[in-house]
C-alpha cells in the first residue's frame, strides 16, 4: 500500500475512533444509559474528580510534561494535516523564453507528452508520469510497465536518453531529475487449444 493509502486508512481509523468516543460521551451526557465498561456512571458524573485533578499538583515536572506532550501532539496533527492537504502534483512549469521574461507551461501537458513519448518506446506497455518539485525546478516521477521480454536496463536507458531529454529540451529546463519505477505488465493466462 502506498503512502496516500496509508494516510487515508489511518485518518479514517482515527476519525471513526474519535467519532465513536465523542458520540458516546455526548449520549451519556444527554442521559442515555452508559455502556457496560464505561468510566462514568451518568450525565452528572465529572470527567476528572477533584483527587484526580489535584494528584500531581505538587510535582514540579507534571504540568510542563503535560503541556509539552500536548504541544507535540498538536504540532504532529498539524504537520499531518498539511501533508495530506498539500498538493504533490506540479501544476505549472516556468519556462525561460530567452527574452528575460518567462512563460508558464501547463504541468499536465508536460506530463502527458512525456508519458506518451515513453509509451511509444519498444516494450513499454503503459506509463504514468507525475511532475513534482517547484515550478522553477521540476522533477518527474515515472512508472513504466514493461512487457515481459524487455530488458529493464534498455527501457530505462531509452527513457532517460530520449523521452526525458526531449521533455527537458522542449521546456528549456537546465535539468529534469527523474525517479523511474519499472514494473512488469501482468497478463491473464489464456487457454491454448
């Protein structure tokens, strides 16, 4: 499972857990009978009793530890949220036109041209290309699905020497680093009669 799938599953699990916990606290607070292994007995019961709240009041380390742990938890949650929301796809690339000005090239257009040229290579069944990075310094992530009889080294060399070079030169970029993943096409077995 890739990182996006793990993030979605983990986010969904944490969300369902918090929803169930918050819903049951709300239901008990509104007068519903508490579930069997519940910590509190009814709507007038407090979350923390006076002895529970004042137990560590005399310890100098208690409150800084609690505040520090909660701060780390909030910072981790904010980092996770921004990582989920942040766009990973580059939408436009800044192209140097040579006259001191620049032009913006649509990122999806460059992705599709790079993918189409890579798919025309010998032995490449299909491709997926994603542009990442900054618009002044883009990078490519490519996944090539190869036919079973193709040498992976040849396919990688053809991709970097032809498709990637053409994309870099046509966009006027000084460099276009790429992460290339190679995979084999899975064919269904067919009955031969």
